[in-house]
């Protein structure tokens, strides 16, 4: 349609000397003649000082004969494309990279996800960063970008002291302490610290500081604890990521940036870009960006904080990877923080564009029917528990068919991932198992099943010899052809704003069209000519649906 839009823009320019660049088409309902419609003639009627129907006629006279045009109603231009033309277009454009483009060629992006924290087991709080981050990487790559992914681990020192103190009190052994023990130890010790503070005592708090100092001084015992805790945490994080089928190229955590961050603070302090408060803490003023809350970049006791590490990280990335774009996949709670961080980056001359890809929370409906942020009786919901539950549900839904464990995993994670994209990422998502795992409706399994069905047809017809279908008219396949033809435009049109949910909408539309198609159209039972034409198209549909789902990180099971 892009070509047609340009032709119309040119026709309007030559006929009326009007610059009308925003020519929009909408799809027309099935009962009206034509496939697409534009109201551009009505929009320019005032400026051209003519009746819109007449304008529509005049524009049509200037357009070629690739399409059939009609004037409808008060001045709509309806466009009808012949199915055969659509098929030829798809045949011409189709290759093993169909849907991808080179617009990002030569550009590099760093996509940061899931950025989990070391002290705690992986919870559903880091589900969306991983899912959205992975899809962002895929979409940028499909648009020709070079993408480097980075798990910006939350591994700074403070929790470490809490861990050691709690660990020593717990009486557990370093050899068999698990991530769940560590998570619980962390929660319990934090609570003990709070209780202590309420009584105006600080015995435990002092011990925590003691251990932090020991770690900084590379005391062998402290290093031993730190290494063991980190190994346990990392193994756990990697296991969960593997189950989710996501991974990153880099794993540079906050601790990596603490020292360089402090050095940068001194540098900008000396240059007068930062200011020191009376208590010794350091801030960066951001008034010139309309932000009246300065950013705290160093604590009063001289230690680094979140912003200190992110400051160094921006420069490290600029120097080492020269990215054009950095995408931070982090929830909406940190919106203001990233506004401040990016403004500070501008102030200090960070060259790359920074983008905070934020999203809402994962909500659940409570037994009382109230919608709230997902939690369990024990507090946070662990991602592993959610995955176990998802697999159990899938096993039950498919209890009649023998599915491999790997297929169960693909369906379970596919359902969860897909649900992340059913609405614009800015809205919270409602974790409703009845919808997420359903085989009908706007769900991952529904789309996966549509593709499994295509593959089964192809599999059954492996040995079918193609016959010439050049005079087959593809009339029964029109809706499907229109949908397959718009895939490349979809991929290129959503990259600017990273509108990943539009891919899910597309998958759903395509899956629905395929279902309607099978209902009406015999494939295996058809005559040879029709059969080969339809198999040709089924092959393309399989490619496109699998590719679109792959952009969302959704895998296709062997069987369903
Ligand atoms: N670990 C942080 C959290 O869980 C997210 C890190 C985001 N990335 C960053 N560069 N600040 O909240």
C-alpha cells in the first residue's frame, strides 16, 4: 500500500497543488466492494474547493491499473486488489528473510533485560523485563539492527552484609544452602533489622556494616561467602532464563560500575557539573531539563548508589560498544528515575539515545474479586512457581495427547509470554489463567495451535508433487493473502516506538483467518492444481506465523 499512498500524494500535488502526505487506508468490511478505503478526497475537498466525489474521480484517473478503484458514498476511494496480484506480490517478495528489512543496518542497540537482583529468587516481578526485552531484541534484529543484550544484575554490596549476618544466624551450611534459603534469610534478616531499629538498637546493623567493610578489604572469609552466594544466585537466574528460553550476551552487574561511578562523580564535581551537599552527598541538578528534583549520585558516607552505577554504565557502553540506542526494559515504577538518568546523560554528553521501555505490573484478581498486583500468601510469586503451575495446567488441558516435556514447556511459556503482549505494554496485565492457557481466543496456545496445524498439513503432503498453478485465481485465499502481504510493513512500522503488542494482534488475526480458511477450503482433498496452490500458501503462512511468534519469543511445539 505504501506505493499506492505515494501515487495518491503525487496525484493530489499535480492536480491541486496540495501537499497531502498523510494518506491513510483502512480495511473495509467484507460486505462492501473493495479491500481498502481512503477518505483523502473528503479531507482535501475544502482546500481544493471541489466536490469530494469529483476529486475522487480525478485522483483515480491518475492511478495505474494495478487495482480496481471505485468511488463510494460521499467521496471514499475504495481499492480492490485482485487475489492473483496479491499472490504474485507475495511470490516476488518471499524469501528466507521475509518480513525483515535492513533499515537499521549499521546501527547498534544495547537491550538491557531482565536485570534481576542477586539477593532474591527470580520472582514474577522480573517476568515482563525478560519477555519484553527479548522481543525488543528480536524486533530490532528483524529491522537490521545489531543488538547486544545485557543482564544488568542487581549485585551491589548492601544485601551481601544482610545475607552473611542472616546466614550465620540461620545455622545453615554453605555447601547446601539454596537460593530459596537465601531469599528467606534475606527477608527474615531485613525484618530483624527493622525490629531492632524500632527499639533504637543497632547491633545487627553494625554487623552488616562490618561484613561490607570486610568484603571491600577483600577479607578471605567475606570473599568466600560472597562468591558462594553469587554462584548460587547466578545458577538460579540462568536456570529460570533457560526455561523461559531467553539469554543475554553480557552480564555486567551494578557492582562492576561502582568504582568507575565514584571516580566519575569526583571528575564532574571537579568540573562543577555536580554539587556537594553539606553532609557530603553529591547531586546533579537537572533544572535545565525541567526536572526540579536533583539526582543523588553519591551517598553522604561516600558510597555508591543505584545512580552512581548507572552513570558509569552509560559511559562504559558508549566507549565499548558505541551504541546508537540503549533500551532499558524496566517497570513503570522507575519512570522518574530514568527521566532523571537520561537527563543527566544529556547534561554530561552521553552520545547514545536512551529509551526506557516501561510497562505496568502483573495483576491478579483476588478471591474477593479485587484486582491487585500479583502476590501469594508468602509474599512475592516466584517465577519458577508460576512456570510449574503453567506446566501443570497445560498437562491437564492436553491430558488426552502425549506431549513431550519440551512441548509442554513451550506451550506453558508461550502462553505466559504471549499474554505479555495482548495489550499495550503500558497497561498492567491481568494474569487470568482461564484466558492465558485457553485454546480459543486471544492466547498464545491458540496461535501456536494454528501453526502446528499448518505444519501437520505440510508434513502429510511432503511427497506431493507440485503441479503448475499459474492459472489458479486464489479467490478463496484473498483474506489470507492480504494478511501475509502486510507482514513486512507491520515489522517496519512498529520499530520506531517498539509497539510489540501489535505483533500479538497480528498473530491472532492470522490464526483466525487460517481457521476460517480450513473450515471452507479443502486442501488435501482438492484437485491437484488447487492443492498445490494451497500448499504453496500454507507453507508461506507457516513461515509468517512462526516468524511473528518468534519475534515475541514464543516457540512452536512439535505436537499439540
Ligand atoms: N535490578 C533493577 C531492579 O530490579 C533493575 C535494573 C535496571 N537497569 C538499570 N540500568 N538501572 O529494579
